[in-house]
C-alpha cells in the first residue's frame, strides 16, 4: 500500500470509531499499525511520502496510546518519527517498533529519506 492509502485507511478507522462501529474490546489502531509494519517498504518512499508517513505515524502513536490506555494495557506498537540533520544533510527518519506483534522475531524497521 502507498502512504496515501495508509493515510486514508487511518482516517476511515477514525470515522468508524466515532460512529460506534467497533466494540470496546477491539483494537483497530493496533491492527492497522501491525498491517503498516508488515507492508511498509522504505525503499520506495519519495520525500513527500516520507513527510506524510512521519505525520501519520505521529498521529497513529497518539491513537495507539489512547487505545491501550482505555484497554488498561501498557504496550502498543511504538513509532518514532523526526526530521534530522546529519553532517549538513537533512533527512526524515522514522522507526517502527513491533511491540505487541505476535511474532517475537520481528525487528524494527528504520526508514531514512534524504531531503534534497
């Protein structure tokens, strides 16, 4: 899936939650985050996609935190996203941590996209 498709799906989940289409025991954001983790391909990201992905991951992290607080659980799939400068090169960096995934052999995905 493209970043834009992930973005649209994220907002569709938010709309369905607001309209009461999920049970309180369901974790749609966790399911979505795990899907993103499995399908994300950092090698194909453009700069615009990377910036949109950073914004999406930051929003998703807030929703995941709320979702797990409401369920009384302490872990969620964590994301970190930021803009960095390294040796005068600007880049977008984000990391997906698979906390909460059922496969314990999953390793974090680190995406770095240089800003031209």
